[in-house]
């Protein structure tokens, strides 16, 4: 039975390649809480892919604060998300996350 296009591509929303600063909060594989800077690679209305130094488990709940590089300084989008998958790359953990909701909370800070 041939694979369908749906089987090959799981994404339902268009991804935008960006290099934006993000702060990630959550619990790592050892059960320790963390709050660390990370680098966002791509973003859609349903999720994102980013790199962090800490190892996390698939299914882990994370909080992401994404710094928007617009004219107004200190403009952040805040999302709650779940880790879908992890890819180890050059000592970092590439993680794909799915947002709990497609609409972020916008905050200054």
C-alpha cells in the first residue's frame, strides 16, 4: 500500500524559519526545574522547533517565551507546549514542541 502525502508530512500549519531568542522553562530528564535561554529555528501556529542544552523527555510540559525582534523592545509571546520529539545535534537537544493553544499570550518584559 503506497504512503499518502499525509503519512509523509505531519505538519498541519505553515512553518516559518526564524532565528529568534526564546527562554524555556520546564523540568529536565533528572526532574530538575530549569529556566534557560534557547534558540528558535522555526515557528508555526501549532508548534515550534528549537535548541536547548538540557535534555528533556518527550511529553514534557514546557513554557516558552519568544522574543519578537520588532521595533518595540521587550515584546514577548508566551506559549505552553509539550515536547513531541528530540533530536541530538552538536551537543544540543533539538526539540519539536506542540503548543497547547494556537494563540499566544503577548507580554512585555
